[in-house]
């Protein structure tokens, strides 16, 4: 998995959406991230320090390509605005579901 900066993540995400437009899908995962990249220490050893600020880990996957980024608390609003405009531009290719017609009998 490739860890990218926020701006380069959005450009790569646009490319993933373009590739998945004809066939395929893009899976997005948002989760809270505390900056810890190693397991909890065993008993008797000093614990890991608590994080000073909360982070957000964003992952995207399409077929075999995986990308991710870490968003700092102060950059959330800027990223959210850019991400929402990206979604508005790329979610127009959704397929419409066919509704089955059911007959109701009048009693």
C-alpha cells in the first residue's frame, strides 16, 4: 500500500475512479488513526505514548491498486471540501437499478 500526501492522494483517486468507470469498483475506508504503527508492548515494558492529536487514515482500493493517506486534524475541512467535489464529479456513472413491477389485486 502506498502512503501519499493529501493532494497526490486525491489525484490518484481521480485516476482510480476513471479506470473503474467502465467496469469495476472503488472501495473507500475512513478510520481513526493514532499514529501507532507497531503492536502494543508486552506486560512489564513501558507503554506507547498517547497521541497528541487525532488523525484520520483514508484508504482506497480498486482491483489490485491500493493507496492511502493520513489527514491531520487541522487539514480535515480542506480535505473534505476537495473530496466532496471529487465525488460529485465522478459519481455520475452509477447504473440505475431496474425495479420489478408487482401487480396488486384490488379486493
